[in-house]
C-alpha cells in the first residue's frame, strides 16, 4: 500500500533543512558575540584594576 502525504517530500525537505541551518547559525553567532563581549569586558576590567594598582603603588612611594 502506497503512503499518501499532503505535501511532496522533495519540495519541503530543503526549507526544513534551511530553517535548521539558519537556527544553527543564529545560535553559533549569538554564542560567539556573547562570548566576545564577555572577553572584552573582562579584559577592560583587568586593565582598569591593573591601572588602579599601579596608581596606588606610585602614590604610596
């Protein structure tokens, strides 16, 4: 017995794959942007505290 579908399998395979691929790219790009912002923030905080420590050491001398 032949299965009958409402839609043609070949016609709807690519949009589903494309939507999953777009979702995958969105999640990867979101993670990369979020991670890079965290790294920039941590780097700036580290630079700020290094600068403050150097200023305190210079003021004490």
